[in-house]
């Protein structure tokens, strides 16, 4: 979780929104125990620090989780929990997607930077953040802001606004949300990028360095 003190919003209009999604559908619980698979143009691995830095068109999968970015730095703690920082680049934004438990429902988001905390089971999207809930291939809810923090355990997210024109993805800097009533017909989602190539399974963070 990002320390709010790192984001000095002094003299700025800040909008904060906390939303409990209409239908409780928590993150796919099996994802935590699934191996992490990675594909990239380059990899720098530090066995002592248990860190891996993947660079260049990075695609990572872990169960139903899909992560894409220009660079992904992954750290694993002594308990085996994994933490990731995904950064954008080359005109493409950092991307995160995960299936919800039960039914065909997904949560996905994008931003300039994404932080994933495997132990706390939360994701933070920073700068030009957009978070969507999809039912099948249709968008049910969508929220945008400067920073979005999403808690997989409680299915609650908070959104913070920022400076106008700070990001093309959120030119007003204000929080925006579209939340559909339960059972309402969802809007069609934008085309989903092609699925990544089959990746080699890895049960440890360092296996990709071999």
C-alpha cells in the first residue's frame, strides 16, 4: 500500500470516494498459490534480494491474474508472498486484470504505475488511474482518478482526485464513476488484446533467470 504522505496534495482539490461493489465477488482465491509466469525482452535477477526486474513488453500471469507493462519489478519475501511494481512506457499503459470468485466477472485497471501487494492482496493504480468491473465481456462499472487503491479481500476501492491536466487519461483531475444497478445491462467492453503466448511456469521468483 502506498504511503499517502508521498503524495503532497496541499492546496489542491481532492475528491475521495469509497465504494462497496453491488455484488460481493472476491478475487480468485486460488491465484495466491499459483506459480508466476513471465515473458519479457530482458531480465535482471538478484538471488540474495529475491528480486527480478523484467523489461521490454512484459507479460506476467499468475492464475487468473494478467499484468502487462514496459517494466515489472518483482520481489518475494521470506514467506513467499510476491510484490510487483508495473510501469508504463512506449505509449502503452501499465495493465492489471483478475477474475472474481464465482461467475464470469473480472476486475481490470490501468495507470502509469501499478503496485501489487500479494500479502495484503491489494492493488494501487497511480496517475491517470482507471478501474473497471466487467461481467463477461461487458463493462459494468468504471471509475477514474489520480490514484485508485483496490482491496481484493473486502472488494472495496478508494479513489483520489488530482491536478487538472496532469494526465491525458484524467484531464479534469476529478474523480469520475459510472456504477450500474445490479442486474442492469452492461455496456460493451472495448476489444480485449490478444492473449499472451504460453509462458513457462515458475514456482520461484528466480526460476526465470536460468
